[in-house]
């Protein structure tokens, strides 16, 4: 939506005009014995101030100078003190709060000089009176500077909040992309392996081919469900919870098509982000084993320590030709390492005897 910036200040000008006229009537009644009565010329000079406020955004220097000049002419005309000071004060305040500080302080100096010159011109050379004028002008400028600082700090906080919201949204998008990569890579690799197995055994061993097709059905259903869970975070009010955790590890092993041995040492509650990262690391390790080491036996060890969770996935090496060894994006191990690093942990992957081993260490908070 396009933001329309107003060139004029009609509401502020009306307020200044109303305040000026009220003060003018009160001052005329209270100073009727010492000052000249208000006439058309005096009212014209007083109205010059609100008009200057109305045009101050478009012509800041010209309108401030015009209002100050009208105020000087009003004072020289001998009219009641008070109402002519409203518009110059408002305009000096606006100059500061709108960021024109040099112009504002220059015009404040001109205002002080003109008021002191008028006082000396009419014979009022009392030093206390001059100090009072200086104090009033300085107090006005200091208050304006304080308001400007408060506004700038508030705007900075709002900008910081907006940047933080954009950063969090970007991180959420990256997290969703990583989730989708892991879900698709694992399940599509599993479907590919099982489909190749089913085609190979269709005639020789129909029952094993049927098992492979059942695994394909389960994996395809699983990938659709997990994709739906990941994409639900885009919907308003959707729960921001991990799509998978270690409580589903047995299910992952069952449909992986691998011979897996699971060992757990200890037990404790884990933060959701650690649950999700651990599950995805094991899942990606299974994907790599199915792709590069078909027929291998896979061992999974989870060690729940007081300060870290150790995840170790080791395969014994391929016993049959790898169906998918030449395919894939190559982002599996870097993706696992990024997940571990994001939590302040480490991940090492490399050959282990005839097979391959992935070991991740994820830090854990102290238990209550």
C-alpha cells in the first residue's frame, strides 16, 4: 500500500490559531491599560503564524522566518504581549523534531537576538528580564531535542523489531526448506530402492516384491504426511512444533528397509529442537546407507548424557551393488552438520572399517 505523506498540517495549524486567538483576547483584556488594543493589522500579524505552521513542512525556513518577522512587527506595534510567541515557538519545536537541527538552532539564535533587541529598543535593559528570555528559548529547544531523541529511539526499536521479524521469518523458511529436503531425500531414496528391489524380484520372488511394494506405499504416505506437517507452518495459527522426533524412531527403522540394531543408553526429556535434529540426522544416515550401502547392517546408538546427546549411526558396508550411488544432491552430510552446528554441537562422518559412520554430539540443557 502506498503511503501518502501530507504536505500541510491543517489540524496543527487550527490548534495554533485557536490557542493564539484565545491568548490574544485574554492578553488584550489584561493589558488594556498598558498596550495598544488589537486591530485588523494586529489580527493579520497573529494569523500569519498559523498560516506559517500550515506550510511549515513545505517551506520550513521561510515559514519560521515569516512567523518570527510577524511576531517582531506585532511587538513593535505595541500590541499585548503573549499571543505572538505561540507560532514561533511551535515552528522551532517542529524544526527540531523533524530533524532540521542546524536550521532550528540558527533560528533560535535569531529569535533570541530579535527579542533582546526589542527589549533594549523599548528601554527594558533589566538583566533578569534578558536571562528569562534566554531561559525560555533554551528550555523550548531542550524539550524539543528530548522529544526528538525519544522519537528516534522509538523508531529505532521499531526498525529493530521489524528486522528481527524478517530474520525469524527467513530462518523459518530455511528450516522448512531443510525439513522438506530431509523428508523428500529419505523417502524418495527409500521408494527408489524398494521399487528397484520389487522390479528385480517380481518374477523370482513375488512375496518379497510384495513386501517392497508395501514399503513403497507406506513411504509415499509418510512423505505426504510429513510434507503436510511442514507446510502447515505457513498457515495462520498453525502449531510451530517439530514434525518428527525420536519417539518415531522405531517407525522410521521399520519402514527403512534396512537391518537396524538400536541401542539406547540412559533416558531423559529433550528440547524439541534437539529431538527434531536427532531424528533428521538418523533419517539422513539411513538414506545414505540405503543409497550407498545396500544390504548393510546398520547400528544406531543413542547416548543420553547430562550435557549432551550422542548419536552414532554405523553401517557395515555394502553387500550388493549400490542402486543410487551416483545420484543425489550431495547435501546430506552438510545438512546434518548444519543441524548440529545450529544447536552448538558437532558432527563427524567418515569411513569406519568397511562401512561408514556418522557421529553427532548435541548439547543439552541441565536437567531440573
